[in-house]
C-alpha cells in the first residue's frame, strides 16, 4: 500500500444526481446503496452525513463517511461521472433513458492535517427537512457552514443533534480543504474535486451501467464487467481491483 493510502483510513464520498431528472436521482440512490453494501461486506463503517431526497425515493445528493482499513485505496478511482442506460420505472413506453450521477471521493484528514479556525467559518442554523419538504423535527438542528476564506459551503441535517451535525459538517469541510490543499501543491488547474465531478454531462462518463446488456463498462481501461444486478448490490470487488491494477 502506498504512503498516501496508509495515511487515510476514511473517505468522504459525495454522490449527486446529474443529467436525467428523476431517473438520475434514482440512479444516484442506487450508487449510494451499491457502495454502502460493498463497504458493509468489508466490515467498514458507513455514516450518512447529509442527504437530500426526492419524493419518489431518489437522491438529489448524499454525503457518506466511510471508514476502515484500505478504504481510500479502494474508493479513490470511483470518482467521476457514472452513466446509466436503462428503462426507468417511471417510463410508460418502455424507452431506454440515459442519465448520469457524479461521485467525488475525498480523503478525510486527521485533526492535525487541517486546522479550521473558528473565525474563518460562519454557521447558519435551520430546521431539518426530508423529502417533499416535510420536517424531520421542529428544532433548529440542521447546520450550514460557510468557510469564509475559500467560500466552501457544507450542510448537514441527518442527525437529531445540532452538535453532531456540526461535527459532520466540519469533517466534510476539512476533507474539501485538504483536497484544495493538494490541488495547490500540485498546481493543478480547476482542482481535484472539480475535476472528479466534472459537469455531469453524458459524454464525460467514466463508467456506463447498461442494464439491457447486463454490462458495466469502465471507459478508462476499456473493460466490461457482467452481472449488473450483483454489481448494483455491492459485488464490485473484481471491478474495483481491476481498475486499481490498471490505473495505479
């Protein structure tokens, strides 16, 4: 394992619906479940830091913290635009739709790696809400943190405690600041996180999930993987290991 992989035993994974409306949100939800089930088979801890759901059960965006041995090296190549081709459950005429979702994978820094000064953040509090705007609770337990020097904005509302939500939001902020720090050190234009998520346009795909042909294609290495039902249920060991071997 490389020195970089040894340093990080936790990642912040940000999953967002891209192009495709409701179907994109459903696909984002499917990806969240896929990665969660894969992590559970590894004995890793998965914590939902923030999520915004649609009324039909899709995911507009979700932030996960996944911790465990070797987690960063396994997930770092999952970042990018994921494309799905299938007949949506909402499609009445049986037509195949193409939609996208984006994945960003950020290493979670240790407490000594990123120092967030209290005077550099502004906190806003509001009521946590669920799909369709229904309140999860009536207290001001949700939080929005703005990092003044960089303009980064992080929200968190999944915990009932304001303090827990604040700690989760600060974890996400620290991960984003670490990614930005790496960008600056490497003198990369646009930034690692921005490069990972792209603009979510269909032509930017790094992987395609074709349900009709029972095939997942990783375009970066030009290889196909079958048993898409198993893959969507978390059986992605072979795919992750193959990609890692080819790209690293």
